C-alpha cells in the first residue's frame, strides 16, 4: 500500500504488512526531521483585528493553569493541566467538551518531570513543556507514554527570572500557530526582552530566532498567529501598578522582522490571565483567567500596513503571510440619527460625536462611530454625564467642606424625585466622597492628650452621633436609588457602567457602615430598615459563651445569614468583633451575569437560556477586612426568590467577586454549595464572607392562551382515560380468557398492567409539586412503572426471537424469569437511583425526575438501551423469517404452503405489531422529553396524543386484529346472548373446553409450540423431499410424498392413540389433497397407493388451518 502525503511534507511512504504502528510513527518522525518547516501547516486567517470572549466553560479549583487542543487532531479531545508550584506533573485528557465540563476525564498522563509555568502545548500527539527549574523543553509522546526528547533553550531565563506579570514560573512559554511550534522566552543578552524561536517539533532544534524590544516581565501573556507575535497587557485584580487597560499592545512579524505597537481590546473579565493558547485549527484562544476556563473568538482581516511592507529574511526560513482575497471597503461614516432624545450628526468612522444632553439635564452626551466598521456603537450613546441641576449643587457643597452628615441628608432628599441617567453615577460618586469627607471630619473630633475626660467623652459621643446621622441618610439615599422608579435611569447606562456603579455602591455602603461600627462607644447593634435596603451594624463581645449570630434578627421575608459562634471567636480582636450586614432587594439586576461562573444543568439543553440574579444581595463583613474573608466554618444563608415562576430554575449559590481598584467584578460559585432549595427559597453555604446571591437559569416560555390550556387539559384527560379503558379491556382479556393463556400473552398482560398504572399515576400525580413528599413518591412510582413497561416490551421481542430461533421447545415455562426481569430490573434501577440522589425525585414544576442534575438519565439511559436491544432482537426475528422464505422451494405443495403461510403471516403480524408498539412508545417519550425541555404547545399536543394512543393501539393490534381473541369474544357473546349465561360462566366453560385437550409436557406452551412445530416440520419435509425423492419425479409426486410423510409423522401424534386429534384424522371424510385429481393414483415410498393408505388415515385441511389459528 502506498500513502502519498502532499499537504505539508511531500514524500511517498510504502507500508508493508509487518510494520507496526510504533515503527511507522518513528519512521515518519525520522523523515520529518529532514523536512523544512518553510510551509504552513494550516491556512493563515490574516492579521488579528479583534478579540471577543465567546464561551465560559466552568470555574476550576485552581487559579492558574492551561488547557488546549492538539491542532493535528480533528477530534474534540481536550488537554487540561491546572498548575500548582512544585507539584504539577500530571496531564488530563478529556474526550469531548461535554466530558470536560462535567469533569469526566478519559485518561491521565503521569509526566517524567514536574512542570514550570502554564506554557505547555500538545502538538502532533506529543506534549511539550518546560521542565521545572531548568531551561529545558521536554517532549512527551502521548501515544507511547514515554519521554521522546529533551532540548536546552540556550541563554533562556527560567524559574521566575523573567516570567509574565502574573508570575507562576512562566519564563518559558510554548506556542503553536499555522507555521508550527514556537518558544517565547527572555534572555539576559536581550536585556530581559522577549525572544521568539521556532522549534522543530521532531528534532527539537531551533530553526530561527528573533529578538524583540518588549520587556517580558511587563507582558501579561503572548501568543502566535501566522508567525506574528501578539503580546497581551492586562490588569490584575488588586493591581497597584499603573496600567493602560486590557489590550494587545504589541505585534512582531517574524516574516518581516518588523514590530509595531497596537491597541486591540482584550477581554479580561476575571483579572488574572494565566494562560493564552492559540489553536490554528479552529482559530480560537484557549484562556485560563483567575480560576475560569474560557474561550475567545478572534476576528481577522486583510494584511494591513501596521507592520509595513517587507520581505522575509531568507535566514529565518519562514514565508511571508499568504495574500488574502479583496474585501469591499466598509462605509467610512455613520449616518445621522436621533437616539436618547439627542440628535446625532453624520460622524466619520473612529470619531466620537458630542452633543448637549437632553432638555432638563446638564452635561455632554457622546456617541462613538465604530472604527473600520462605519456604524454607531451598539451599546448606544453615553449619557452618564447628563445630570439633574441639583447634582452641581451637591458637588459644590462637597468641595466647600460642609458637614458630611448634612450634605448626606440633602442628597437623600434630592434623590426622592425623578432621576436622570447621570444622576445614578453622580449620586454614588458623591456618597463615596462623603465617606472620605466624614473620615476627615471625624479626625478633628479625635480626643487629644490635653483634653479632659469630659471633653474626650463629648468628642467620642459626637463621633458616634455624626456617624449615626450620616448612615441613616446614606441608607435612605440607597433606598431611593433602588426604587422601581429609578430603574429607567439605571437601564439607560451601558451594562458596564451599571456594573461599576452598583459595585461602587456595595463598597461605599460597607465603608460607611464600618465608620459607625468603629465609633460605637459600647457593644451595641444599630439597625436601619427601608423598603429596598436593610442594614445592621454590630459591635459584639467575643468573650464568654456566644450563640450563633443571625442577621437580620427578625428574619424578615425569609432572608437570613447565620455565623457560628466559633467563627465570631476566631475573628475577634481584643475580645470584640465589629460586623456589618446589608440586604439589598433590587441591586442584583444591575450586577451583570454575563461572566457569571455557574454550574450548567438542564438549561444547557435550552437554546436561549439566560442567567439572572433571582434573590436579594446579602452582604456580611467582619472587622473592615478585605471584601472576601475566609472562614474555618462555612456561613449559611437563606434567601427568598424574587420570581417564583417556572421559567426560573437550577439555583446557583454565588458571590460577587470584585476588584476595589477597578470596581468591576463577576458572579462566582467558588467555595459555595447548595444546601436546599424549593419554589420560594434557597439555602446555601460558603467558606468566606462577601456579598451573596442566588443565580438561576431563566428561559422565556411561550405562554399559551386560556383556550389552548383548556384544549390541552381536555385532550389530556380524554386521551389518557380512553387509553386506560382500552388497557383495562386488554388486561381483562388476557387474564380471564383461559384459552389465550401463553407466555406471550403473559407479557402482553403485564405490559398493559404497567402502562395502566403508570398512566393512572401520571394523570393523578404529575402536578402535585406543591406536596414535596407525595410528589417524590409519585415520581419514583412513575419511574418504576414506565421502566417496567419498556422492560416488558423488550421481553416480547425476546419471546418472538425464541419462537423463531429455538428448534426444540423448553420443557418448562419461562414465566417466572419474565416476571423477575420485568419487575426486578426496574426495581433495581429505581433503588440505585434513589440511593444515589433521592432528592431528585420531584421538581418545583412537575412530579418527575430532575433535569438540572442529569438525574433524568436514570430513565433515558435504560429506556434507550432497551429500545436498542429490542430493535436488535426484532431485526433478527425478521431476518429469520425472510431467510426461511428464501430457502423454501417455489414448487412446494399446498400442504406446505398452508403450514408455512399461516404460521408466517401470524408471526409476521406479531413482529410488526411489536415493532409498531416499540416505535409508538419511543416516539411518545421523545415528544415527552421535548415537551419538558421546550414547553411548547406542539410538543404538549404530540406527547398527549401519542400517550393516549398506546392503550388504544395495544387493544386494536393484540385483541381486535387477533383471530383467536375474536373467537373468544364471539364465544363469550354467543354464550351470553343465546343461553343467557353470564360472561363468567362462558369464560369458564371456554377455558374447560380448551384445557381438556392439553396435557402437561413439551407442547403445553400454547400457540408458540404449535407454530414452532409446524415451522420446523415444514422445513424438514422440504429438505427430506429434496434429499430422498426421485429427481425425475413430478411436482405432484413430491406433493404426495410430502403429504404421506406428514400423515405418518409422529410429531402429529404426540399424546398417544387416544388423543382427539388421532380420532379426527381417522374419522374425517375422504378428500383429495389440494383437490388434485391425480391423488388417487399416487404411491407411497413402499409402492402402495396413497389412496389405500389414506383409506384409514385421512386429514382435513380445514383442521390444519384451525391448528395454525390455535
């Protein structure tokens, strides 16, 4: 076999059958080592133009780490390595993104050395990483799990000599792009600035190096695209250094040996970028940012002149960027428009339009015409500077240094009226300045060494009094800002501005509250309660016996937070502790959930779900420490849901993590867990103190009108009641007509019983969500009986398979095994599911299995497996029947055709019926799951209609269309109508007539044994006739021999000479076989005429047909 590889390396490889895969890979690697890397492996997308955060996968337990994909693999495998100093030596592989999010690893690789930094990459089936405390690059083959190479990067700084700004031993960083494998590092000879080297991944030799002028220690991270280095500069949380923002601010082209400083915005929602890896296959960035694993989408454009026009340095061996197709230039201006009550003129792209604020406000509004695009900023104009006239008055008083408490009172009065968009940030800014002013004014009331005791006490009392007045006014101001009438002013601010000023509000209220806590003269508790904010300041003694502390003390509306006594003692200072608790009722809607770190549940199945803050924000702080105080014992808080509708589900216990420097943050669920939840409240625990809330998934459900609701209710009740009636008739038929008793009808009976109970429970208990215990019981019973219905349906497929495949019938009935499987398997599944998570039985909406914990798979998994197995068994049954049809002789006699056709038609009808029921049951639950997930009217109608068809289908197909059942119905009706006997009497007599003709033994399994017997006899007679008959004899003689063989076959006399069938054969009228006039002249195998033999033993074709029907 010859393989021609022409994409990157042009050579021909001949593979012989005895070459193993390992030798093949070594051979390829050896040949690749001699191949120039001058050709790009992937097509270059162009020059980077924009970076956008596209997907948040999950929040890790490690602040730093890296994750990536192998660009040479088309699969979805993900490689993941959280980084811990001096302890990182394991790589984890996940087979898909879903497994990655769910934490289901495929395999782990134990590395031969520990790893420095987060700069590892996976390239062409091998892991490349920086060996700890060295400047060495190690290659570890993931296929063979052995170290396949190690190379020294000459003169490279290592082990925290020249790391990225975040540290983490990130001196040597590996990168992958369209051109191959790269190493990014710094050297002393280059004065600590970044050096870019291209590394041959097969020989580990440096193919070329380029020195840049960018100091590596000032870079947050870097990556390569199309041979161009992009350096990221970002802000880190609580960073005191001056930074110009989050952006890519430097590019260096290795193809042109040119550099330039740029400004491309780089998302930094979590403010601790630890790894940035580019994948040339999907053109995405794989980023690790402050515990968060995220993906960034890149926008590429044509080559521009930012790097100038140059040619590749031949010594570098790297080609110029490939030409890009021409693109129609965008519009160079933004058209005039009227937005936010302001008329905006025509503006050139990249320019900012400035206009006076709307009438009644002061200030200047701005609107940006987006550069290189030619359209107005989608976020709308910035009118945050448009304020009411009273704002200037407040600012003048602040600048004049008036008493902070007096100005705070005036601010509270002014904010009671209508608020403009600019009033919100101006008010919050004024509150922050008032806290600083109060701090300055309190210093003037500090008792001095020369003050008398009375004067010192007077100053301390003034300090406390001023703080009380100030805090009271500030609480009223916050209450005004959170009133519903102020919502319009908030919403006119950009989302980022809402987040920033809401965070500033949180921080300012806490600072002002601690001003009072620090100036309380004795242990005391001060409480301020309004409609939208409830604040409590406490100075407590930690000596003696302490009880657990609960805020608020009244537990108003079910919102509370509880601290243990041991926590209070642990954080006490000098025998005292100062605490601040705040409850905000409407603030959460302004704290954006765009970058929220939440655990995905069933909302991942919805196409357009969103995350909302569905509780008040509750803040707890101790001793004026940082905004996140860690505890030895978790704090427990309970909050009431703001919305109780079914559109909100999957609660996530979260806290607001923010930077005091930038006043931006995000919702995180780290170190928080859910304790309990119901329709109205959620209880959580966290191992730190900060601002807490409950985030929930929100799905817009299309509401149906009252007419549709009524119609759905009618269809549900009528359809299921009709199904129950049909199932009840089937149960009666299969239980009380003794002539129908067989293994197969036992299966039908139990299938009907399971569906009858399940649909009855569905009708009665599906909407009992308001009764948690009853709801859980109903959900578990529904789980059991629907699984039981699937299991019995599977057993019918097994039974049909046995009837067609087994040559000799079993001596004993299989009923007990069927019962054991039909009810035992579902019982085990339900028992295990309940033992694992009994709380997942019953939801807030319906009494069924929870979706947000993937508990629903305890039903979907077994049901899907049963359907697949049933399809296999029924497929084999169909194949066996059609296979027998193909091998039968086309000139078979009439007797054979009667046996074969009757048995064949009956079993075919049974198999087709089983397949139809399988499809019906499968479609019913497919629509049911779609209805649960989508909640659309169409799915509701389909689920209800198909659910009601199950019982009706079983009744029609297994009762009405079955000839034997119709005969039993006819006997019952004739007996009742003609003789006046009751139905029970007729059933009993019918049963006696049939049971007297049976004796226990091999053929006591009903219709199955008769059909199997006739089927086997038919096939054996065909083969015997073919083997022993005269090859020149006519078809008529063959038919005669076959008939004689059948009449003398002992299989037709299994019960002795006294069996009624023998008498019937002897007493029947003489008839010609198949009305053939030549029958009288036919001879048997001994030369005796068939007519003489049939004189004493004749048969009736109609009785054979009757046998088949039985």
